[in-house]
C-alpha cells in the first residue's frame, strides 16, 4: 500500500544497505529518507509547572530529564511536582471552580473549549513533531491520529457545554468540582484530551499529570491554554512521576479521579480512595482477542492484525495482542502475515515512511524483551521480521509467537509491545471461550463475511469495545472503556461526559 502511494520516492538498492535512520525492505527496495523537519518547533531547555495560569517553579526546585527514545538524547528538563505543588494546583483549581468556571455562562464555557480545539489544530504540526520526539511514535501516527483526534475531542465536548440538559434528558446535570487526572505515556496529548475536554464541558476544573517519559505535548498544551485566555486555574498541568500521581489521588479536596494506566496502579488508586466520596473512572490494561473466521476477507484481516498489534509499537491498551485464527485458514493467514511483517519499516520515527517507531523507554524495552524470552522458554514458535535496527535508541522488531496455548504467560499478560501471540480454533464456541479466558476485557476484534456471525460473537465477548472487520478505530462520539481488570467507566461520547457530572 505504502509502496504504491510513494512510488516516485522509491529507489532500487542493490544490497539493501542501511544506516541508522535509513529505511530498508528485505525485498531490496528502499525508500529515500523523508524526515519531517523540526525547524518549526521550539523545545525549551527547562519547563516549569503550569499552575493558576502561570508557569511556576516547583517548590522543592527539582527537575528530571525527558529523552528522545529514538536516539537516547535529552530533550529538556522538566519540573517535578511535589505534594506542596499538587496542593497549590488543587487550591488554584478550587478557587477557579468557585469563582469563575461554575458560574460562567454555558455558551462562554463552550467558546473557550472551541478556542483550545482550534489552537490545537493550528499548531498540529508542532504538536505532532513534539509528540514523536518525546515518545518515539511514528510521525505518521502522531500527525494523522493522535493530534487530529485530540483536537476532535475538544471540538466534540465543546459542543455539549451548553447542551447538558439535552445530553441527559429529565436530569439536572451538575458539575462535580475539581477533577484530578493522571495519564500514561502511550498517547500523551490524546489521553489528556479525553480527560480535560469532558471535564471542562461539564463545568469542572482540572489538575492533570503527564507521564514521566512524555511530558512535552502537555506543556505545549499549557502554552496553548495560556494563550487562549482560559481563566487562570481552570486547567493546571503538572509533571512528575508516580509519587506526584499519588499526591493527586490522596488530595482531600479533589472530587473526581480519572486515571489511565496499568491495572497494578489502578488497584492502588482504588484502594487509596475507598471510603472517600471521590468519584473515579479507571481505564486500565488489556489483552485483546482479534478473531479471524475462515470466511473473513483475508488480506484486509491481515492489515487489521498488523494495525491491531504493531500500530504505535504495540503501546496500545486495546492492542489486538492475542490472535485467534480459524484452523482451516491459519496457514494462509500466517504466511500472509509474515510477508506483510517483512514490509514494515522500523526506524527513525521522524521519517514519514516509518511504520514502527521507537519503544518508549529503556524500561519498556526491557519488559518486552523479558516477555520475548519467556515466550521462547515456554516453547512457542518464534518469528521476527528481519529488518535491521538503528544502533542507538530502543527498538523491537515486529514479533510473532505461534502455537501459543492458553496457559502461556505471553497469552495471558499484557506485554505492551509489538509482540503477537497466535492461537488457532475450530468452532465459534471454542473461540468465544478462549477469548473470554482473560482477566482483562477492554477490546476485541472479529473478522468475518457474515453479519450474523458478527452479532453472535460480539454479543458473547466480554469486552468494552469490539471492532468488526476493522481495528483500532476511534471517534470522539464513541465510548471507550473496559470490563473486569481493564477498569470501569467510559471515556468518549456522552458516556464520557456522565462521570464528570452529578446526574440527579
Ligand atoms: P502506569 O505505570 O500505571 O502509569 C500511568 C500513570 O500513573 C503515569 O502518569 C504514572 O506516572 C502514574 N502513576 C504511577 N504510579 C502511581 C501511583 N501510585 N499513583 C498515582 N499515579 C501513579 O502505566 P504506564 O506504564 O504509564 O502505561 C501503560 C498502561 O496503561 C498499560 O497497562 C495500558 O494498557 C494502560 N492504558 C490503558 C488505556 C485505557 O484506556 N484503558 C489507555 C492507555 C494505556 P509515571 O509515568 O511518572 O510513572
Ligand atoms: Mg521522552
């Protein structure tokens, strides 16, 4: 697909030589490098905390570095918020809630959110480049998915700000107060948009913490918010690690916690707020089943499998990390899958041809490599694409494990990397049982020619989001969220607005 669309850029390479950042196909065809420029962005040497509409130094004066995982170079130093900084931010959010945001006209509220959405669109290229530099994802994804979707969430929720009584007919929707929000590193700006936009539209004020390895796009958002003239204290953006997150969770003057991250931390948060009147939504881990029936359009399904697990280096909570293929098409699907894996371009995330960028951090790469070792020692069939990897930075080749069984750890535990565990099945009943045999329940996919099979299977899968004949598709109007250990509550759509309101 990509080959055809950029035909004029491809050149034949005799021996397929590669240098760091250059791109290679094992077929001997190379793309010329097409790096996105960085001339239009500014990354400061040091960033402060965005509290009460101003950039403020952290009380304890501590800073931590953020790196580019594609070359291990330091990008900037970031303020680390302590308990005192969190307290300052919550006080600012409370004052802004009491004095301004809960009293402001609903149309005015909407106007500010629209203004932020438009500014995000105007600065989309800057956001995309910064997201890719800080997190390692391919520029094509941050440019075409993360940033447009983040802006779309602000546009979508801006529209609801003055229509809350229509959103919940027969109810009297009331805002909650101050929302404390904590996000992970896999979709930094998008996760922030999922949380900030509905909170503001519902009339709440916000304190949000970015993940330690990807703070930069939220700091850029802080600049956009400052320029938008949003009343000070309505959105407070802080940075730090787990302790900063815990300080938000434990602050007594927060009314609602919204968390996206691992199931382990989700459990800590739920324990911490038990017995308080804080509301909470938890968007946690996943181990999604992607199911290929024998009547599925195989080529499209193979694209769906690739998109399901290798998109964003597999750093996706809803990644289709367990592949179930009906036995009579298994050989064909695996052969086509391997062929397609060979064409995936792994390398410089800033190159517009790159499919798979850098693993977000050294720690995450270690985790992925640990699971690859486990999969091999468990006896699953191992296959990796043959691409070369740059010498600096954190990288993982697209990886397959074949003949996996239900008891293998690689089919049970979230790996959060480009590693697919393949199992086969014979009947619909068998695959439903196998797919549901997991503590998670975030997402799933089904590929078949028959609508009746889609309805049958999707009604029996215990997952919050199920795609049919597609995968990893998102829209601001569609709710997203899990069952079981994947958390509870929904983000997106009206279902994502409700948790920020008292609906009497
Ligand atoms: P994580 O370790 O749980 O961290 C998530 C966020 O929580 C980070 O900002 C982290 O700070 C902070 N944190 C760490 N310990 C904390 C504590 N004790 N109290 C409060 N906050 C704390 O998860 P991750 O490794 O960054 O992200 C990957 C996970 O997120 C995966 O399991 C994935 O499935 C899940 N995820 C779920 C969804 C969904 O919608 N369901 C979406 C995306 C990701 P630091 O980063 O500074 O440590
Ligand atoms: Mg970083």
